[in-house]
C-alpha cells in the first residue's frame, strides 16, 4: 500500500463492505430464498446469489425475479417487484450478521490502520438499514469515522460522489486517499474520484476476475496491504 503513496501511509482508507470486509452472501442468500419461497418460487441457493450482489438490494431482488419469472428483456411488473422487495427487506432485516463472516485479515488490517492514525470509512451500496446493524453485529462500527450506504446520497457507486463525500468528511484528498474494494463498481468509482484503488480477488464481481479491470494493486487478504 505504501508504494501507492510514495512510501507513506494514506491519510484515509475507504472500504467497500460486502465482498471486501464481510462475506455477506450467506445471510443475503437466506433472505432471497425466503422471499422466493413466500412467493411460491423455488429457492436459488447461495451460489447464484454470489453472482448477483454488488449493485444494491433492489438490483439483487430484480435479478432473482428475472431468473424465476422469465422476464429477461421485458419490463418487470412493478407490483410483483414491490411485493418481493418488501419481503426481502423484512427477512434480511431480521438477520444481517448471523451466517455472514469476516474475511481473513480484516480485523488485523483495521486494528493496524487505527493504531497508525489512518482515518477510515465504509462506502457501500448496501442500504443503511442493513449496513449499520451488520457493522454493529461484527463489532466494526468503532473503526470508521464515516459510514455511507447506498441510500445515504442521491447516487451510489460507481458514481464517485460517495467517495468524494467520504473524503470531505475525513478531510482527505484523492491524492491521500485509498479505495479498497472487490468489484468494478469500486474501481470505477475510485478512478472517477481520482483515488488509487486496491482490490481483493475473493469478493463479488458478477463472476468476472477483478484483476482484468487493472486495479492499482491486488492483495489476497487485507492485512497484506500493510506489509
């Protein structure tokens, strides 16, 4: 990481959440399957949901419905979507941190950055009603000076505005700020905001290898950034 900042630590680090800090698919998949079952549809399982996350809760629900209702290329019935979405919100709100797990190296990374005085933020497309309880459930909230969800602003990643807003809160600049994520949304947002970006290979990028999008650096787990 220091290589990206002339041998120094960045002033601030912005982290994506799902697929970067936490493997949240087990709880997301459970909520999606409960939603589908309530609608009389066959559950899809965790493997399918791993390909659908990364663009927010509404898109996750839409992808699940498109898969089951054969609406590819057609307009999804708004009433069907609204019903499904409310079911998903109900089920996921109940359990955001029960089956999900921290990725290896996350605790070590956050502890060391905090000890070094680096300011940190979470910038995720996850709605805040799920982001806050998830972070609280894993005991992570205290590490971050700024937490932005997908509904905190009028736009979300890959738009650069959430990153720019976080930098303003943290008092950093693009030249002194690092973005860390797992998907092309994170990379595109960082590029548009002018920040260096490090990506992890284990997250959710719709089945594509994030290395193909050429981030500034790849790390196998987050504590490796500090070597």
